[in-house]
């Protein structure tokens, strides 16, 4: 299929998991976040937030782990 450049309005490209893997970056973020609060990362934290989205993970973290 041939495309004319004027026909393309939007392109979505999911970089994470395709060219890069950000898993280790998020692990570092979790460690820094909890360390700043004098805490270790809870044992099953990564698994607990893995598939719930950023906003839901932030709310869960605040409600469950912060005073």
C-alpha cells in the first residue's frame, strides 16, 4: 500500500517494550520514592501496581503505604 504524505494525519508508536525496556527505570523510581520516605519498597509492590496505570498506582501507593 502506498501512502501520500498528505494523507497521514497521526502516527502512534509505542516505544516502550519495542525498542527500550523501561522496567528497570520504574524500579529505580520506586526505590528512590520509598527511600526518600525512609522505607524499603514493599515486597510485592511492583507486581501490585504493574497493570493498573500510573494514576491508580499513585493513589494505591498513597492510600496503602503513606501515613
